[in-house]
C-alpha cells in the first residue's frame, strides 16, 4: 500500500518536482507550459475522483491498484523518448485517469480498514510517512543515476547529455512502478465483508447524496484544497534553490530530494500524536506552521547569502505541509463518515479538494515566468499564506462540529 501510494505519482509529479530545472530544460518547456500539463492531468482527475470513488466501494483494492500501477508505468516508456508538447498533454490526461479513477479511492479505503477503529492516525501517518520515505529514497536514487550519466562539469553539459542522463531516470522509474503493480496484485489482501468493506446500496447516486448531507464532508473539501495547494508548492522547492539561492541542477535536485526526508518524520510523529488526542487539533497546528513558513518565503528575505535561514524556513514549511497531509483523511471517522461509504466520500471530497491539480500549476507558472527570480516566488508564497488562513478557519469549524458528535 505504501509503495504503491507513492510510486503511482512518480512519473507525472515526482520527477518534475525533484528535477524541475532539468525537466524544463530537457523537454524544452517553460513554467506555464509545465503548469498546463498539470492542468490537463487535474481536469481528467477531477471527474475520475468521484466516479472512481464509487467504483472503490464495489471492487477489491488489490485489483484496482495493481491495474492502475501497470497502466501508469506504460506512460513512462512514452515519456522517456521526449515526445512533443501535444503528446505530453495527451500523456498527462492519460495519467489523470490511470492514477485516480482506479487508484485513489481504493488506496484510502484500504488504509481505513488497515487502521481499524482505534488507529486511524497511525494508519494514515504510516501511509503518508512511508510514502514520503519512499519518495525520498527514490529521489536520492534518481539523483544518483542522473549524476552518474552526466559529465563531471554539470553546468557545461549539453542538452543532449542531460536528456540521455534523465532518460535513465525515467526508465528506472517506469520499471519500478510496473514491478510494484505486480507485487500488489499477488500479495496485498483486505477484508471483504459486505456492509463493512462494501456498501449495501448499489446505487452510486444515493451514496453520493448521503455523504453530501454531512457538513464535515464540505469542510474536508476546503481543508484538503488548502493543504493540497501547500503540497503543490513543494514542486518549486528545487526551483527556488536554483533561481534564488544559486544552486546548480544536481544540487537543486538534491534540495528537492532531501526535503522529502522531512515527510516521514512529520507523518510518523503526527500519526501517533493524533491517536492520543484527535487528528483535527493537529491539522489546526499544521496550518499555523504552514502559514509561518509561507510568510518567511513571501517576505523576500531568503536570498542567495541566507543559506541557513533558507534551510530553516524550508524545514518549517515542509513540516507544516506534511503534517496536515498525513491526517486529512485520518479524520474521516471523526467526521462521522461510515467505512462502507469511504470510497464515495473520498471521491466527493477529492472532487473539490484536489482542484489545485488544475489551477496551481498555471498560477505558479504565470508568476514565476512573469516575475523572474525571488519576486515571482514571493507571489506564490503569498497565495500559500492566504490558503493557510482559509484552512485554519475551516479546520477550526470542523473541530467544533466533531466535538458535538463525540
């Protein structure tokens, strides 16, 4: 579950995040064009969330997840030959379907079952922490492969040399995704009792209407939307290191990779703490921390000679972002959402909550290209601060409602 949960996104999202300067160069893209690829992905995913969610309430996670991984890996073999921008748009639309429709609801539902009645925080903390550790290790291996095939003088390497080196990274990633798909199919088991794992109601529309009656579902849409925008901003950590701090492509990729090691630390710790108190209180704290980090970056004080402050601010922002991300589905039980309707609820919530997949890429790309250097990044982190405040308001309301439910 953990391996599949991260590797499913390594091709569409992880590679552009860790290797953003390189990705832009070898595919001859600017930030707006890369953002538009994410928008294509997000637009297809938008519809896949809700329909895929109802699908997850009717079929076994093992088969859905395995099929999703293998189909996703096939796209990697297209990516490694550096297709045209139009083919890239089609590819990202294809990934929007393969990584969401068959996968997302099944993964969240499987994790709820894994956590049982008392350990939802730990289950989702281990899921996202394990995903973070997987991402960090894959990032380190990816950077190692990339640097191995580059000449010693990275800065003077040609586009062709960088394309050849990055092609090896894409090939390795594609093989790993397919391999995990096979492991899931043969080894992942879940309970299948009707009424516990599966919904008694076979009508998808009735299930959707049932979850939409809950105010906690609407609040979770807002909470996840704000938190996920923060997660999308992690896409430009390596770009900040390159554009503002002056790192070369390998070192900026290392920054993108190293910050991923903060994710398992935050998620493992927050998962245990959430089960001892409640998840929503830690989400509120996470939004406070994320707001603090976004203010530091938006202030413009993190420039080329402020390396220590840059690392401290990056740690603060990443910890806040990953803490919220670890728990926002762990509070489904606190929100009085039944296990049998988990897939449907996740689909409905994700429909709104993951809209940053559509707008965050072009929004960030516009400001980063329009205002080169630190100024463009300041605008992006100012938006992150605004989303942090909205998330605080929504999570505080959720806390008041769940207190009444208890």
